[in-house]
C-alpha cells in the first residue's frame, strides 16, 4: 500500500478512505474449525496466566472494532498472522500494549486467533 500512496497527493487520501469505509464487510471463512475454536477461547477469554487480555475487550465481542480499535472480523488469516508476528518482533511498535500481547502468544495461538477472526 505504501507504494501506491507514494504516488498520490495527500489530498486524495480522504476520498479513498471514505470509499473503502463505505464498503460492506464480507463474511470470512475459517479454514480450520478446530483451530478457530481455540482462537475463539483466546479472543473471548484471553490467557490470564500470561497476562493476555481477551481481544473482545478492545476489538468488541463481534470483532467489529470501534473508533479506537480496528475491525478484525473477516480479516484474512495471513494478514492477521503477519500483523501479530510483526507486533511480537517489534516491527510494528505503534501500540505498546499490542506488542506485549503478541509477544506472549505462541505461533500456534496467533494462528488460532487468525482462524477465528477470519470467520466472523
């Protein structure tokens, strides 16, 4: 996306954002229902023994997001896995809380969360 934006005038950003914001969400599809069930438990309950809060607390129970936290529902699994992995490695350090959460998750747990939110 950065390469596309580099060729645009910043005045063009708002109309593009309005266009994409107006698009209706598409129902996602988890590929692995068993893995998605593990993700659901993490999403709804967190992992309190490791200090991982329930994702639903910020991103909403339906993963629809709000003005402060992004929508996760229906997001492609690969994208969600990459973003969480980038947080865990400090490559995406814009949100310190997400960095700490992602660092506490295993690769399998990240995959489970990605499966779950893809199906919402």
